[in-house]
């Protein structure tokens, strides 16, 4: 039995650091930072720059209407 151990280390497309877990940003809206892998922090930062209508297409995103601090 052959066991393959792969090092799942990838670089964030924004901060270029190594991360074990990256998030793929794909909004289908041809934004310049679209279709890349990002770490959690960069993903959140870029996500905030998306237009509200694009954000709403993401699964799990909930519009913040009342809690706009
Ligand atoms: Zn990053």
C-alpha cells in the first residue's frame, strides 16, 4: 500500500504567505481579485470590498441592515 503524503501548503494571492487552508474567491463578477486563493484574513478583507449585490450571492452571507455600526 502506497501512502502519499502531500504537503498542502499554498500561498495566499494577496499577502503571499504560506497557509494550510485557503479560501477560493469566485464571485463571477470579473473583479480584479476574483478567482484566486486567499487566506482567511485577506478573504474577509477583499470580501468587504465587494458590492452588496455580489456579497448576497455568496452562500452564508447575511445582509447587515439593522446592525450597521
Ligand atoms: Zn493573505
